[in-house]
């Protein structure tokens, strides 16, 4: 679950409105308090789809990289994982330990 703090949320919503991705208006919240209500418009949805594709591409690239490293470690003949208390072999890539 993604947790967003108020200190980040409202400036972000304001920037999104300035960029034309959302529209905001004053209204009444669910608990009957005055609030600014935001709605994503077509340009914002288009930008969101573009960003989703970019993140999906990065996730796929990361998965391919990790799978390649895992396969290379397997082919090297070193054991991957070990019984509790034993030595574990793996690979360190940029500070990321891959067992």
C-alpha cells in the first residue's frame, strides 16, 4: 500500500492542477468540512497512462536483470541459499544482495 503524507499530497495536487492534469474546486468533504476537491481530466489520464507504461518498462527491465543474475549464479555452480546457520552465496550488484 502506498502511503502519502499530507505534506506531499497537497503540493502535488496543486502542481497537477497547474500542469492541466486536474481541475479543483471548493466543495464539502465527506465529513461536511470545506475542502478543495480535485478531478483528473483527459490530459491527466493521458499522462497517467504514459507514466504507467514507463514504470512497467522499468519493472520489466529490473526483473530481466535480476533473473539474468540469478541464472548466472546458478550456472556458476555456487549453491544458492543454504540450511539455517550455513553460508549463503549470492551476488552483490550496486548494493543489492541477490541470493
